C-alpha cells in the first residue's frame, strides 16, 4: 500500500540521534514514522555542510517521500517505523521525482 504525505506535523531532527531526520507519512490507516540518515540525504542529493539538513529535506521532499513509499512497499512486515538507508535511494534523483 503506497504511503502519502501526512499533513499533521513536519520533519524534524531527532534529539536522541542528531544524524536522523524523522518525518511522517500515512498508509491510509496508520501514521508511519520514517527515519532517514542525514548523511544518506547529503550523499544522494548533494548539498554539503552549507545547507541545513531540514532545508535539504524540504528541497527534496517529494523524492524522499517517493523513496519512502517504495521502501515501505518492499518491506515484508511493515510496522509503524521505517528506517531508510542508502539502498532506498539507489534510483537517481531525477528518476525519483516523478
């Protein structure tokens, strides 16, 4: 089941792990928390240390959400938290933003 943007709340850096951005999407029934490592975003989308992580997320939100939805669909036993990694961004950025 594809995920869609969850409009109540926004992306934030986790206080317990400042290397992760957490955002939420929904599968229509439940809210799914999604953790994506900031270094993975920088590696895939560029934007060195001169761009704030949340700005990098905002600039690429549609592509990140598309990758999260695809990763969620590939998960055999999806739950309410999805941990994304580099493998979830193997598609070039231009192909991920449809």
